[in-house]
C-alpha cells in the first residue's frame, strides 16, 4: 500500500500599514530609552517607516536587522537632532562636570561664608571685650578725681578759699565728663537696639555750636588748648535735634583734644552753602593710619596705634556722630594723615 505524502506549506502576508500604524506604535509605546533617544525603522528601500513623521533618514547611533519576520527592515536608535554617540557622551560628560563644578563651588562658597562669619564673630567679641575694659578705664579717671577732691574737701583741711573753689570746679567738670560718658554709652545702646529717637525742631545751628564750645572750653580749660573758632555771623536755621547735634560736636571735640599729642591747637569752623551748613573740627595731632580710616566709624573700633591705645576711649564716639549726622540727612567726612592731624566735618542740610 502506497503511503500518501501530504505537504502543508504555511505562509504569511504582512500588512505593512497595520504593522507601521498600529503594531509598532503599540510595541514601542512602553519602551523608555531615557533622554532623547528614539527608535526608528527603515524598510528594505532605506525609507523611514517609523516614526511616521520622519522623512529624512536618521543617523543611527546603533542599528540592526530584524530577525526572521522582516529580514530586510532595520531597527535602530537615533537622536532627533542627528547627534553621534561621541557627541552624546561628550555632552553627558560636560553636564556631569558642570554639575560637579557647581556643587564644588557651592560647597566652597558655603565654607568660605561660614569661615568669614566665624572670623567676624571672633573679631566682634574681641572688640566687645576690649570695649568693656576701655569703658571701665575711661570711667575710672573722672571717678578717681571726684573721689580724691571730694575726700580732701571733706577733711576740712583746705583753708584757702581759692583752692577750695578750684577743687569744686574740678569735681563739677569731672562729673560733667562722667555724664557725657554715660550719655554716650546709653545713646549707643539705644542706637544699637534701633530705638534711638530724635526730636527735630527749627533751631539756630550756630547757636548750638557756640553753646557746645562754651561748655567744652570749661572742660579743657586746664589742658592748655587753644580753640580757634570761625562761625557765620548770622543765625543759620535748620531742622535739627539740638541736643544730638551738640553731642556729635562734643564727640569730635573730645577726640580732637584726646588725640592731639603735643600740638594743642584745635580749629572749629562752620561754613554755609545754599543747601547745607558744614561743621569742621581740625586737630594737628597723631592722625589716623590709612588702613584704619575705613573702620573708625564701626562700633567699638579703635585704631591700633600706640598713641590711640595709650588714650582711654570706648570706640563709640564716631559711631554716634555718624548716626546723628545721618539722622539729619547729612554725611560725616574725615581727612587725616598720621602725625599731621585730622579734620572731621559733617554737613547738615538746610531747608530749601
Ligand atoms: P574712642 O573712644 O576710641 O575715641 P571713637 O569712636 O571716637 O572712639 O574713635 C574711634 C577711633 O578713631 C579712635 O580710637 C581713634 O583711633 C580714631 N580717632 C578718632 N578721632 C581721631 C582724631 N581726631 N585723631 C586721631 N585719631 C582719631
């Protein structure tokens, strides 16, 4: 019996439109290649069949033939802008390097800010502790004098009337100096706490200067100072806090005499222009080194010169002067040369 041989041939026909329009989009939908990498498919004629919108043949980063089903079609990975692998790797490296550089920069900046803040804190606490010892030192002199002359008078052994009067005068001027020091510290603490208040009113600036000088002359009467004064002959009316302006001028006068060294001559002048009155106090003393000039208005700061450190002071006077003058809408200026002297001036605006 002859055996019947049956051959079955199976074939398939691809519906390309179906493959491109539906199968491929669905198959590639969930493929996440990261970044901008896309999948592209070329047919046997080298035409882009997928993605459907691309017409130009993309430069593939990597490509390969489909296995059995579509042997003549190619599948590949490409970048939409046609970049090569080297280009993409270079860009990735550059991005990572930039990120690393940025991170390092932020770290360095953070460290340097921390170091600066710490250095600032250390400097400030040093200034504060200097301030406490300077202020105590400054208070000691008038207190010691008041006590000494008070005790001497109390014994009743000073019979000479003129001498007694002299002792009373010293006690009065030293208590005035003490009051000035206490006011300075109190004013400073108000300014530092941001609660300092000024009482502005129309007043004659020339009159305020004259009264302040009269008070100050009494204080330095025995120190052998000559104070030359040049003031406008007529009143100069401005909206000021007279006590504060007087306090600012007193501080400048106090410094001029404190740092005068051997030359005991101080010049005070006031000059008016259309818009302001400028008050200057000039001495011919120890002067201020250039490197200290930017800091002398900073609270507690004292120039690091031998002459300054030998002189009692709290480092508050000029901070007050600056605050007072700026509250009046003016500015303080300083010109100084070591061993030749200093000239401080401040302007107060006049109403138009
Ligand atoms: P202080 O109580 O130390 O005088 P200030 O704030 O009034 O405080 O002055 C700050 C620093 O400026 C002083 O310690 C001093 O070094 C310097 N200074 C101020 N005025 C003069 C001046 N007329 N001549 C020389 N140095 C001055």
